[in-house]
C-alpha cells in the first residue's frame, strides 16, 4: 500500500521574529520541502503616495524618510535629485560632497543592520551586538549633523537643512580609522564561521538571468555576478569623481548567487563605502549649503523617473508635475518591493529552515515594500 | 539609442498601434501605445537584437483626472470620463539605453494587456496598480489586491475622487 | 520596593506583603514580545542592543505572545495589521502591559490626515499603559517609558486590576 501524503500550508507571520517586520509568508510544504511561497504584503501600507499628492514638494521629504527607514539619507537624496531634475537647478559643490558622504555613511549603517540581523536569523546573536555598537557611531555622526538618530529630513531640494558640524570631518576620519579593523573582526566572527557557511552557502541560488527578469537590483543582483551599480553605470551626483570597485559575488563558498554571496557582497561594499568617504572627506569645498534652495518649489509640467543606488538596490522616484506646488503623482519603486517578489523563485526545493536564511539574505525593509 | 530612434523603429513595425510621441515635456519623453498591443510591443522591445530591453525598472499607474469634475451631495469630488494611464520605464542593462512607454484607458472600463509574461517584475507592479487604481490587466495570472486588505470594499485609494469609509471591521478610520 | 532588595543582604528571612513581592517580581523581569512594526522597531532594536542595553531592566524579547508580559507597539498600525495585533494581545497571559511607542501608534503620527489605511492610535483596538511620544522616540525615551511602566506595576494591587 502506497503511503498517502499531502501538502500542508504553513503560515509564517505577520508576527514572526525573522520576517524583518510585518511580512506574512504562506508556505506550501511537502514534508520539510518548500513547494511554493506566497508573500502577503501590505501590513505596513502607510499611503505614502496619497500623502505625496497632498503635500508640497519640500513637505514630501519627511515622508520619504519613512520609506526605507534604515536608509533615510539615501531616500532623501533620491527624492531631492528627482525634483532637481524637474526644476533643472545647479547644486553647489559643497552640498554634493556632503550628500555623498551622508549617503555612504548611511550605506554602511544600513548594511550593518542587515548583517547583524542576518546573524540573528541564522542563530548567531553576538554579531548583532557588534554591528549595532558600530552603527551607533554612525548615528552619532548623523545626530551631530541634523539632530536626529533615525529619520533625518536632512537633504532638501537644492541643498541641505543644515551645514555640517565643525567637528564632523575630524570625527568621520576617526570613524573610518575605527571601522576598518571592525570589518575584519566581523569576518572572523561571522563571515568565515563554519556553521554560518554551512547554513548559507549553496542556499537560495539566484541565477543572473532570473535576477534581471525579475528586476532585482542592488547587492542581490551583484551577488549573482553582474557588475551593475548605478553609481558607476548611470552616475548621479558626483559619484563619477571617486575611485571604488563594484563588488560582485564570486561563489567562494558555494555557487555564485547563493545566500552567502549576498551576505558577503554587503560586507565588501562597506569597505568600498569607506574608500569613497576617505576620498570625499578632505575635498569638501567651502560654500553655502542653502544657496540653491528655492523659496517656492514649483516645477514646470513634466514627468521624471530618477533612480539612485540605495543600500538595498535601485530606488526610483517617478514624479509627474502638473505645474502646481503639489506633485500630481509620486510613485516609488522600492528596491525591497521588487527584491521580495523573487522569494518564491529562490526558495523552491529548499527546507523550511532555509527559508529564514534566504529571506534574511534578501535584506528587505517592510516600510519600503508596502510604502 | 535615443527615444526618437526607437519610436521610429516601433512605428514602422507596429504602425497604428503606436499612437504618438510626447517629447515637448521637460526631462523625459514618452511613446504612447495602444493598451491592447502593449504586450506585443514589449515582447519585441525585449527580444530585438538592437533594443534588448531586459528590465522593467518601474510600472506606475496614474489617474490623469482629465474627466468632468462635479460635486456629489456630500460635497466630494466625482470625476466622470477621462482616462487612467499606465507608464512603463524600461532599461537595457546590456546596451545601456532607456525608454518610456505610456498607455491610456478609459476611466470607466480600464483594461490593459499584462506584460507579466515579458518581465516577471511586472507581476507585483501590476497588482499594485490594480489595487490602487482598479486598472484591469488582461491575462495576468493572479490579479488580486496586494497592499490593501482583500475585503476592502471602498474602491481604489489613489484615484483622485476616492472617498475613505468611516469604518473598517468596526474600527473607526478618520482621525 | 528598594526595601525588599536590602532585606536580602541582611538576613535570609523576608517579611513582605504578597502584593509587594508579586509586583517586585513582575516589574523586574518584563519580558517583551519581540515584535517590530516599523521605524520605531529599529530604535527598539537599538535599545536592546549593546549601547543602551534593555536587558539591565530585565527586558528580554520573547518570540511567543504566550510567554510575554509586555508588548511594545513600535510603529504605524495599519488597518490590515490592527486585527492581528488584537489577536496577539488576546493570546498573551495576564497580567499584560502595553507600551505604545511613537506618534504613529499613539495617534496616527504624520499619517493622521491622509492615511486611508492607518489606524489613528492603537488605543482604538487595545488598552495602552504607557505612551512614549516621538517620531521615533530615542532609546532613552523608551527606557523612560519602561521606568514609568515599572512604576505603574509597583503600585498595583491584587484586589483590583488597574489596566
């Protein structure tokens, strides 16, 4: 007599410690094997696009903070660049340098959270404490610049809300000095840990064709082996002046595009960000950071799709202006939203326990998935 | 390749399915296409050797709000007629060029062909446009609400004449 | 309650009211449900991490509502999520405490006006013990909120439940 088997449906979330927020996954299982995963999102849908239509252009900036709340500076930057494209205004050099510095510091801070919480997902709690300790240093830098720890509202259309603190340059240099050895420490603690490699290598392999077809961007796409970074391929701000490498997954521990690669690309990107910061910190020219801030932002009729390289991937703002002080439509193409849609493809055929490892490696932020 | 060259290529290939080219706007220009032919156009754009648009960067629904505006008895805006649009921002990673497409559908019966079979990325984007604007994507494998609750009955929130209900499952919504 | 602590140092017999003993035990080990909603959850994580160290107040995250004493509503509550939060709350054993962290869960925060899908305050669904203002509140503010909650527990009686 044949053994009768049937698929079971397992509900994960919205309250689950490893879903990185309020994500619900409906997992179809055959024993321990995953047949299909259906993500259910929208538990944090905060109506950003409706708010944007009701606000004036500068008023939207605090709301962009709350999209990807681990990378508020980068969100501000993306939005400011999009509106500046509509307005066609020139940005002072000093502002550009400070923006790049902030965006790169933010990239390190965001990756630190991603790496620390990924360790927790796999079962290593200590790296989380180490990562948050270093992240606090960056938050101190941000706090002395604009007074806030998490949501900054710092990069404005045409400029910045404040100039940097006189001590900022010195303290940033100290941070770079401090942080370099900490990456080595993190590698010893987590990256090359045998248990960690066993849990992540060859798990959730994303072939590059699938990644491109799904529109996956950022560290996830680079881990699949494609050298694609908007800072190099479609430069914005002043990124073309800096010398840094695009890190790609090499499949050192398993196959190209597995979870370990996605993890390690982020570690290497922190190193690259440090390079950019080191180059930019001494070159900040003198000047006024308010010079180009328009009193009344009223772009002419038109549309723009502007994209920037966020820590999580390509952040796109699609803005339609109808010539008034309020945008007629602001659509955010959140990198996490697109990166999450490939989850089913990644996890088919793996075990339930690996689903946590795969989800953690995608590094999603639900604020941006749901907006 | 510039948008204008791509427009010319598309026009010789698809003829009257390509409705126009808007280039006077600042910053970005658009090729306007027939909503019922958008899948074939996209498939061609992806597969052609000289075009190779391998990713869909963004797909946005837009309420053009160009219909007749009136007030109902509660003094709320009501829009009748006019169009709902969908914008496609395409990118070629391999060849490094970009292009934008636009389709418009009547507000009362918005139907666009799905491009999910061309780029998988469109799956969730189209569900979001359906959720927010009510645009129906024909031949989409799984067209359900994505962000709003599945039992949401008050219509499509990002339409300009959307009215929010007082209660949802016994919870008061207004402040 | 400092009295009770000192008693242990001097002798091994303690005479105290049951109430005080219970309250002391409860307020010294508030296990929170590890449950993050939005931006504030990151500050909550920062509070439990090395720099601010929530653990020194006896706060440890527990993944299951059935083992949790307190729930920190850390972020925007949407309508879709509100029904789930209510269920989580109902699953927690008594006595249970709620800290509403941040403007969003206090009153809707920046989303109060146009948020068609945002619940304007978690107190429309479940009762709240302590409100922590801020968007997001600093970790120090959350710690202060916790101290306020401890203060509240300290003065509870067994006869009548306050929350």
